[in-house]
C-alpha cells in the first residue's frame, strides 16, 4: 500500500513549493495507469471490507478505561506471529514469510491513530453466497486474533470514537498534550501513529491552513445543561505555540464542543467496502449510482453521540473528520478575498463527493455540481492524453488540492510504473465514494470504495451492512437501477444525516423512480437501439436515453424508512424489496437465505425504527446512568461502564438479552 | 389453437420488483407479460417519461398486428410475435448460470409432458442463444412443501389449494423426460420443487438420475424441517429458495391478460358464455380500437409456464430473466 514508505518529509513551506511538481507527475502517472487499464474487461466481482478498531485498556479496580497507544507493539506482535503468517495473514507492511494454501488469515494494518487498528480479510470476497456468510465469521476471527495479541486488559472495540478522547488524561501510556506537530491543547503528538507520514500530515495541514484545525460540534442541550454552553475544558491561557492564540481568537464557539486536532477526526473508526468492477465503465456507473446512497448509509449506521466527554447534538462522525483534515486557507474558505490562492473551495478534502463520472446516457447535465472547482490546466493535460472530459474533470477536481506529505527522495525522477504521486492526491481526497484505478504491477481491476458508513459495535452488524451494500450493487447492475440525484442534494442529505436520529426524524432527497422505463418496441424492434452502448451491460437494444421534464420532478423528500422499505402507496419500491427481488432471481440455498434474512431484517428494523442505531442506544444508556446529571457531561465512570457495555455487546451480540433494542431478536438463534 | 406468450427480458422493464412482500408472488409474471404486450401493442406510445408508470390508455393496435400466427398452417399464435434477434446473452456459455423452472399447470392433461418439456427448454435456449442449460427445475401442480413444515403462519399466505397432487407414477413418467435431457447433455442438473421429506424419499427410490436440487418456498419463515435438511444433505441435494406461487398462471389470470378489457391485450374476445353484447359505457371498445367481433373466441386452458434466468457467475449479475407460457384455446 506504500503507506509506510520512508524518506525525508518536506515541511510545509518546502512542500508547497513542490506541490505543482507532484501534481503534474501524478497526472502523468494517472494517464499511464488509465491507458494501461482502460480496456481491462471481465473482471470478477471481488470485494473487501475494512474494519477499524479502537484499542482500549480497562482498569477494573479503578473503574477506568483509557485508549491504549500500543498500536506499534500490537502490530509487531501480529507481524511476528509465525502461525498467522503461515496462514497468509499478518501485517503486510511489516510482513515477512510466505503462506501456503487455504483461505488466508486476516491482515492487520496501522491507522492514523496510535490507538487504532485496521483489519481486512486475507483475500477478497467473491459473490458466491457462501462467501457472504464467511464475512461475519472472518470479522469475528479478526477481532479474536487482534485480542490475542493484546494485553489482557486491552480490548479491540468498534466504537466510532473514544468518548474521552481529548480529556488530557485517558491515554496509556500517558503523554502530555501540546506537542510541536499537533500543537493541540487536548491531545499529545503521540496520539498519532509515530510513522513520520502521520505527524507530517497533521503538521502540514495545520501549517497550510495557517492555524489549527477547528472542530465545533453542537452540544446536546439537556435539561440541566448550562446555557449558553461554553466548553469548560478549553484552556485560554496557553502560550507555548502561536496556535494557542486560536481559542483567544474565537476558535471555540458557544454551545459547541471544541476540538483542535486531526486525531479527533481521523481517530474515528469506519466501515469501508471496496468493489472490483468488471471494467472501467461498470466502475464509473457504480461510483455514480452508489453516491446518492451515501447519506442514507451514514444515517442508518449512526453511532457517534459523544465527543470529549460531552453529549453532542449530532449522531455521526462525518463532519468532524471533515473539519479535522480541512487544510483550506482563509482565502480558500472565502473568509478573506482571494489574493495568493487560486480559488475558493466549497468543501474540505474530506467531504461528500462532488462529481459523477459515468458516461451513462441517463446522467443529465443538471445533476452535476454547479460549484465544482477544477484545475483546468491539469484537465487539459488529461484530455490531451486521451481521457474523456467527464473522467478528466473528476481527477482534475481531486487535483485542486495540494499534496500534504512529500518525500524529498521521490522528487528526483518520474517513474511511470508507479502511482505514488497520483496516490498522494487521490488518497488524501477523502470523499464518500472513491474511484480507484488498477494499481500498477498486478491484475487488480477498477474499483469503487464506499466510505460513508460508521463502524458498528458488533461484527454481526458490520457484516450485515457490508453484505447489504454488496447486494445493492448486484441489484443496481441486474435491474439497471437509476438513483441519479443532483449532487447538491446529496451534499444536503449528508448534512441532514448528522442530526439526532435523522434515520427516523428526517427526510432525504431521493429519486422517485429508480426503475428503468418500460420499453417500447415497434413490431418486435426497440424504437431506439444502441443508446446503451456505454453501459457496462448492454443487453440487446437498449432503452431510450433522453428523459425530459424538470429534474426537480425526478426526486422528492423521503424518510429512510421509505427509502429502505418502500412507500406504502406503491411509489418508491424501496432498496430492501429491490435486494429481495434480486435474491429471488438467483439460486440461493435455504441456510444462506435465512442467514441473509437476519442481516436484512437488521437493516429493515433500523430504517423503520423497530431497532435502534448505536447512537440512540448510547444516548439512552447515558440518560439512564446513575452518574449522569442531565447536564450533557459524560463522566469517566460512566464512560468506563459504557465501554464495558460495548464490550459485552460485542461478545454476546444480544444473545444474553442485552441491547436487543439495537440488535433485535434474531441473534438468539445463533 | 396453441397460444405462446412471452415476456422478453423482463429486467429491461423493471417489472420484476417485489413491491410488497404480501402481494401474490406471481405478480412478476403477470406484470411482465402485461408490460411486454403493452410495449408491442402501443407502437405510437413511444417513450414518454422517466417515471415508468406511463400506462396511459393510448390507442392500441389490433392484436393481429403484433402477434404472429405460424405460417405453416399450424394453429399456433405467438403473443407477441417471437423475435430472438436481440435476446442473445452477451458472453460465452461458461460465464453463465442458466436456471430454468418449468411449471406444469393444474388442469392441463399430463400425457404431453415430454413434448411440452422439450418445447419449453428449446424456447429458452433459442431466446438466450445457448446450447444448454445448467439447471432444470420442474414444478408439479398441487404440491406444497409447507404441509410438512412447522410454521403455522405460513399456510395463510399460501393461497387456496387448487389441485390435488398427481400420482407418483405420473411424476416419475415426467421425470424420465428430464433424465433423457440430462443424458443428452442439454441439461446439466435436474431439480424438483416443493418436495417435503416423505415425498422426496418415495421419489428418490424411483429415479435413475437424482434431482440435484429441491426448491422450496420459505415465505420468510426460516424453519426448514430437520428431517428434510438431513435427507437433502445425505443425498447431496441442494435445498434452494424460491418465491413463486404454486399456481403461477390460473385460468382467470390468463383470460384477464389476454381479454378485451382495459388491462388486457385484446387477443381474446369476451367469453361467449355471457351471451351479452359488450358494454360500451366506458367507451373502451373505441379506445382499445377493437371492432366488434375481433378477438379470438373459446375456452382457454393454461398448460405450462417456464421461467428462465441467466446469471453471470463470477459477478452475480442477472443478465436475462423472463417467462414463456403456453395455453390451449378451444372453440
């Protein structure tokens, strides 16, 4: 993955000078990749999930829970487990040795937070329905292996965020805050993975921005919350770094929880799925079609109601990560007139995506983002190189950013057999969908990554959401579904998904009719053949391509229940009935179908409100806890109990009758 | 006269979506026949909007314009005219998993099963432009797997029992045709539908080529009897799930599909036994473009229905799915 490449990272003013250099080399590498792989065909569906863990350390005697910063030690233990390596697992970045035969054991990876761990299956999944059932088993195995390589007091937990992160004490081993890289008054530099890439990333984002990152999460106003709420943990009297001035300049907003470091965002755990498409066109189509589903998946998986020991008024992590890596300057943000920078940029590097990229005839110009910023020079280079306008626009949009981490050694010579400069920009654009060209040097195909989902407490839920997304992609391709929505509506939906219990209380823009229109034939012949030449599956003569009528009539506001389970009036069919219709069209054995039914029931229940999101469950847990004073403060003892409860839920998955509100009854059979 | 109804690839029309789990599960078949008839009989309707509900009563051409009577004098009417020109699968044979399910309908005579089975398989192979199929499942009338099942809620959603099961001898006689197709390598694997444990035991004793598949309808009730699970496992029979109704095409449904009324295709005339003149209060004759006396007369008896699906194996994408139905019209 190249993530841990070593070298001499340039500090910000230096890195900035090389930004154009890296971008133009990145574009050349992209063109080389694209030329080589644009004709790649008939790749199988392969897919993978990524699960991220927080490593917590319990002190049961003291009723304390802390974040463990032992990621490096744990990875080292995993990497030197010869049995794991023999089975094909381990830590690829540290890996040694070969494996033979069988399904390879899971793999573990470092993440930004030094308290995090990422695990992936040893090899990608296919569409065999038995594979779908192996996902959960594999996730459980991953957690078991991770746990086995930790101290007995440690546990790999899948909460999106650690509720006490930034309280200046709940980390072990302890380090004081206010280091030179992060300059955070809440967390130490040691919170980040010590590999030079990560502190440099944080430091250069801060330097480019000209101040620390600024995360203000609205606080949940409970009956006894002091109002206006002024975050009592903010220290206004620090004078160690120039950035300590930020809070005196009003960085911490009233009625908000204030945070000031990349770790508060990039330290969140997500559930991400990557699919391999059959060819570039199918990949482009999947990218577009899954994009409007992003906010829906985010609201359905909501699991982030607490920050820095306070109840937040939002349920998901998304905007916090967005702000935690927002490297835009005041000019780019529109706070001051443009003088040195090239343009105003409406979104952070981490944001909902802003492009559609398919050559699908159903894609109307009106769906595109009117505020899209594109580097026209780089786009012209891509178009000169043969790339079509739409795809060139996409990449030239990603390339409006500066590369953040540049290693001096990499600037010597352009290697078109590599993708490092391309990836430098591509993989620091954290949009909710990512379109991934085949990496150089192996047979992997075009891929699409689905990134909006929050990690769930149990492996059961994480498997359920992973499998659901896989099945949705199959339904999209089989039924030729159309979810196109103007991009600004998806951007708005992403905001909507943040509010408390958005899954039940809010409405989201969604396309009214995702089904292909009925075909009209004249004496057995389609009236407009050939319009689908660019769609991945052109089965025979295709349907007409030019819908008319105002775009505004194509979509409406719907609840998530309507989007998932369908409208009672027979209007919108519902994603779940679409998935079930797909399952009705393929051969599935009874055991598999019944296990899949448990997954689908979970998601149906979350959408209808019958089952609770983790966010709702955690809020209720806090509200009913004896130590909670209804003042929005989530104290140490409460957090200890809460994380213990999460551990219990992870282990039992509701079989002990606990957290049934979230998981339903189905797990009792397991 | 023999009537051959077809849907073409119903995935193109979006009519295979299960909108409501409680609705009758032959809704897919009915709506896809209807959609295909409409697509062929409303040539002027054209493409109207992207909203897919454009079932507006535009003038419809006479059925003679879009159906096809066999030219060699056989009394055989294709509804609509069969056209295999654009229906071929896109990739090579080995990329696909092709499943065919043949429903012998209640009330149809059983003597011609061999001809019917071969005809059904041939139609599907012609449609898909493929020399063989992977799995042929047959569904006998009157068999309900859930009779042996411990799931009380289910019976109520099943619908009325419309036929008694036929004798084991009769089923085995039919099975011999499937065995022949297997022998001829036209069909790789054979299957049956809705067989419970006891029925399956008896059946297995009499077969030469064993079924590889028993397809059962779970209707959201995941309680497959242990006995059946064990038997299937020990005999290497895969238990697959389906969601078809047991009688996919009752006579009344077929008459509605083909009849002169608004939602019908206008192939059949009003049933003669009513002895009344068609009512004109809705002015439908005019709208539908039917002159009095147009439309075939007689009693219609559905004989069989075949459902086919072609799935791209390593991608799990359904590329083609559709139905053919054959009925006998007697004067």
